[in-house]
């Protein structure tokens, strides 16, 4: 799927929301490494970003040619500062109405409307792609993200206790949230 739209963030900075292309691989890896270092609310540590630029290029190429998946980047001044996307949960006929989505915004851009803008795009494009149900997982203690998802109509439909184990030995629970579209 292809998408491109300019927005202005709450701080007045211009941002381009656009479909990622294979040439974004290096920037996306840099972005993911940054966001994994900024918070324990994501699935990896920065040293676990172990995929190559070529692997990421191939991953992004799959989205570029897809008619039912979207991988967005938020481009501010030529730098990727956020990513968001959706893809089918599974290809089987009983499950193809479901899509899984994710959002990762660098900390310097929290609270500027970027996550909301990207979620709005994902909802519109997922509906256009024919999905009926969107789902995501979020760390239960991530109150900001949970509130954002609830604002967009997502509801918690399950909790997985001890879903993440941090390197300090502590655990985090994870919510499964979903929304019909």
C-alpha cells in the first residue's frame, strides 16, 4: 500500500507521513535502535536489533508491494522519528479479517500528536484494505499508550501476566487490545 501526507505537529514542526520504501532500511534500523533504548515498553533491547540492512530492505519491500499491509514512517527533516503499520494476522479464510498493528514513536516526539496522526491513518487504510478487526498488544503499565489506543476505540480484551521479563528480573504484563472497523 502507498501513502503520503504532510502534517504539522503540535510544536509547529512539519512532518511527512509516508509509506516506507526499501531505501528507508538504514533509517528504520536507526529509529528502532533509538526507541528500544528509550523505553522498556517495547519488545526488544537496542542490542537485539540484529537484522541486517538487507533483511530490512526485503521486509520493507514486502510492504511496498502489498495491497493489505502498510508500514508508515514519520519523516521530520529527513530523519525517521516514528514508525507504524499493520499487516494481516493470518492468511486463512477464518482469520483474514484481522490485522495486527504497531506504533513506535521516539521519545522527543511523544505528546506532539504524531501517534494520533499515525493511528488515524492506520485505521482508515486498514478499513480500505477490507479488515474488520484491528488488534495490538501493549505493556499494561504504558498508561500513555493505553489511553491513546482507548481514545481511538480500542478495548482491552485480555491480559498476559509476565509477558515480558526485563534484564533486571522484573516482569511486565501485556494487554491485548482490539477494535472493530
